[in-house]
């Protein structure tokens, strides 16, 4: 007898590149769906064209995929939509009403950067909140908990709702720490995306206050001081080795997660991040590891110096144990998510 054919599911993903955090997460979610269904990842000429330009990928592609998902549902197909642009949450809510399963994925959060422009403040403080309110109104409460995209996720976390559908199945792909000699005090990774707060990174690297640290910087090429070892585009293996060669990971980004932060935890390396970032919500292992203003270099330097002075083997073990607990939590979330498809 031949084995019964499994049901088919269409997966629609805005970013499935293996070179981005969003794409890495999308692929891990696709693998999760493949444990139950035969998966077809939707792509056509328009999708390929939109993905070639960041603005089109971030703003136009989600709208196009909204139409694609609606058409696939009209054909009575099973559809999973991996979207990472929270400003379109109200459209995601409509899709969920029509039976499309939403796969939470990383994206911009509702936090307002310390030195945000007036336009950015209006978008984050008012426009996105209006769209999120529409999402809450359109979505049934039960479904809403399991398809919350990042900005909604953070809002609900503040209300004490912890175990949402913002799973991180990619945590299982993070290998244990490579055995490396600690050659650097600080590890800093950045790119020019606005959410990465690259301008603050450049100020930090150039500041006289940071000259006492041996810094490993991975990001766009820039003029740096003698105490900074600068690396441009590198392979993931090289990236992991440099991270493991460092004693402290500092991020000035406002993003809601970040694979590097979770890798650092798995390696037993403390993470110093903005208090308003999603990483601070996800990691939650002490206020000493957060700072309020990413432009207050003196405060960040003082916190980094304290962590480097006081770090012990016991604290490293606690961080690794914390990572394992996070992985278990998100594993359970992911299992519930895929079983509800």
C-alpha cells in the first residue's frame, strides 16, 4: 500500500532570504509547517521583482500578498502568511477572518526611538496604533493571541499576556558556543536599516569614551579607531566565531528580537540593549543589562564596564540556562501554533 498523500499548504512569505533575520525565521517556520503538510512557497514574477528592492519588499509586497492570499482562499487552499510589517496588521486581521493562518515574524515595533523625527513619532505613536486597534476589533480574541505580529505582541506583553504566537523555532538552530579565546571586550553588529539605529552605533564607535575597549564591529564599512576591529560582510560561521570571541554583546537597535541576541545568550555572553527594544522584553534577565538612551554613551560605557568587571563563570551558566528555558517556552508556542493549522 502506498502512504496516504499529505494535505498541501501554500506558504506566502515577504522575506525568505537565508541572509536576513526575517528570512531565517521564515524558513524555520516553513520547516515547522512541513512537519504536517506538503508545502508550496508561493512565488511569481511580481514577487521576484518586489523582493529586489527594499522599499517595495517592505511596503508593496505585503499588499500584493494580501490579494494573493485572498485568491488562494477563494480556491479553498490552506494558506499560511508570514508577514513582518506591523503597519498592515489590520489587513492581516482580515486574512485571519478569511481562514488564513498568520505566522508571526520579526519587524518594526511600537517603541519610539529617543531622537525620532516628527514624522516617525506620528507614525509610531498614532498611525500604527490606529491600525493595531483595527486589528483588535477585526480579530476574534482567541485567534488574535496566536497570530500577533510584533507590535501587537509587545502591546499584549505589557498587559501580562506572555505566551503568544510569536514563537522562535529558529532557537533550535543555534548551536552551542564555539570554543574561542576571548579576544574582544565588546561585539557590535549593525546595518543601515533605520530600526538598527546605525547612527548611534557610529557615534559609539567614534567616541573617546569607548577607546578603553577592544571592540569587534561587524557592519557597513566606516572609519574606526585603532581599538576597533572592523569587519564587512562575512559568513555566518565567521560571524559566530567573532561573537564567541567577545565578552559582551551590545546592540543599539530598536528591533523586536534579533538572532544575534539569542546567540549571545546561548554562548553565555551578556546582552546590553535598549530598555525599549523587543529584545529586552524577550530576554528579561535583569535591568542591569538595559539602558534607556542609546545616545547616552557614558551610561552605556559605565554599564558595559560594570558587566565586564563583574562577570563570572556562574553567571555564564545562568545565561545558558536562561536560553534553554526560552527555547523550551518558544518550542511549546510553536507546537501549539503548527497544531492549530
